[in-house]
C-alpha cells in the first residue's frame, strides 16, 4: 500500500482569540502565584489589649 502526502490549508475561526485568552490566563495565574507567595511569607504581630 502506497501512502501519498496530502496538503490541506484550513482556517479555524477563534484560534487567535483563544490564544490571547490563554496568554491572559497564564499571566493572571503567575500574578496569583506571586500574591500567594507574598501572603505566605508575611509575618503578623499579635498584641493583646489589657
């Protein structure tokens, strides 16, 4: 059986928009991780009132 290569050009609507949203999500997740790390490293002073 001989298989030939077939080239097909296609256009898929919405790929660019999806790519932009994924990039925005990645940026947001990185920012969220940074904030979570900052919160985790915070120290609190607890003082009791008389």
